[in-house]
């Protein structure tokens, strides 16, 4: 049997394992767990780090101000050195819309060893501490919440006894490139961190989605959040690991009415979103990079190549193994496309998207070794331990 056949068979075996042995990552039915209304509604402080977010605040902040929450809730927006009037716009939106009380703070420039976002989160939590909240909702400035979002998050946390309840916000999918890249972003994330395993006590899988994280205040103190993860590149995953590592119970699933309003109209915008943290995910390790590139190639690129090579050369084994692997790949991607309300004919194009992600990952490593580091809102973090990721 030729190398093409063996590689195609290996790819098919990998897809059979992914289908059945990776926590059913491809299913999209992991939504907020069963919940009931608590006897009393605990106090919640909402912390929103924001740097140059004037373009998206009108679409997101009013949704937080309008939260229909039976208990005491207050919003702390931390204007992290914005140059576009983010803080003043937030105050004006609060005056126009009313609703929950809003405090706008400013932490100053982050000291060495801190990412800008986590320094802003620290400042927001410090402001909130004076209110002695039982829960903190950490949410990004580009996230719009349904009116009952906070109520549902708290009910889920109380009913299930969770220290963290996080929802993967539904990202915007309108431009051609967003349709091609965004659903796959969430699909790949779920493949790395199967949602079903995250909520299992004792499992090593831990992750959260930074756009929407409800966190028990006492769990944050035990895990020393955010100080313990002050230099984390992928801060939401680091937060979940810190809480779970300290014995906390965490949950992550897909959102139904929590949406990102940030547009990514061009491939360049999506490329930057992925590449600035991809190599950090691999711990800046060249061997992990090589393994990831090889794995992406075998799992996602080999199936269509083997199918076409097999058809062209008359190799039944290559065509069959490649075709079946591509079929499994396509089938596992369909639920995510349905979740994002996208045409199902995009599913067979997943190898094209995977190839783009492969290039983004390599570019992330190239930028790292050129000393450019990660960049976010005008800040560049050249050192690996101070790089920033915010998606």
C-alpha cells in the first residue's frame, strides 16, 4: 500500500476517534444547564474592561444597563486608557438609557508583568469589592446580553453549584470571511476543550469564554483571580484552570442570547484575531508547532487530497479512506453551521478553513520570533509571558 493510502487510513482513524472519543465535541446542545429560581437573588457586580470601544458600546452597553435582574446589580466599566472617548460615551449611554447603576473607572497603565485587559479587570474587581458582591460577571465591551441573561446565569450557577458559569457568545457572522472562518473558530475551540468534559469534577479539561464569565467572588479570591493569571496570554482558559485547579466547579457552553457585536469584515481582521494567540496556545514550543501543523495537515487536508489522488490514480483504498474521512469531517461540522444559521454547503469547505488556520498558526510563530509579540488596541507585548489575547 502506498504512503497516500496509509496516510488516508490514518486520517480516517483519527476522525473515527474524534467522532466518538473526544467528548462528542461536535454536538451543539450544551446550553445553560437545568436551573430554577433561587430563594434569594445574590448581589452581582458586572466588570467590563474596555479600551477604545466607542464603536461597539452603543450596541452592547445598553443591553447590560437593561438587565432584568431581581437582586442588586451594578456595572463597573473600566476605561483602559482609551483615546476614542470610551469612558465618556459609557456615561452618556447610562444617562440616556438608565437601568443598572454604572461606574466608570480608569486603572492607569499596567505595570510590568500584567496584560492590559487583566489589569483593567483587577481594577474593576477592586471597585466592586466595596459592594461585597456574591458573584462577578466578567464580560467584554463587545458583548450584547438578552434582558434575562444575568438572571439565567445566576440561576444556573445557584442550581448547579457552579463557581464559574461561562457562555461562548455567538460571534457575528455576516461577511463572506466571517461565514467561512467564525463557525470553525468555535468548532476548533470545542475540539480542544470539549464542553461536556469541562463540567465533570475531576476532569483535567478546563476552559471559559472571556466574553461572558459569571464567577463566584469567593472562588475568585481562593484562586487569586486575576493576580494569579496576570500574565496569561489566553486569560479565559487560565481563569478556568485556576478555579478548577482549586477545587471549583465550572461550566461552559454555547450561548443562545449572548452575542458579540464586533465585526470582522476582512480576512485580515480574523487573521489578527487568531494569529496573536495561536502560538501562545502552543506554549511557544517549536515542537508543538510542528506537531500541530502536521496534525492539521493529516486530519483536515489529507482527506480531500487522498480522495482526488485516489480517483485520479485508480486507488480504491486511497479514495475510499479519504472520502470517508472527509465525510466524517463534514458531518461533525454541520451542527455548528446550524447553530450559526449558515448554509450547510459550507461544511465540505472545512479543509480550506483549516488550511487558513494552519497558516495563521505559522504566522503567529513567525511574529513571535520576529520579536513583535502580541498586539491589542495599540499595546504590544513582546515577551511570551506578557502577551495579550482578547477575542
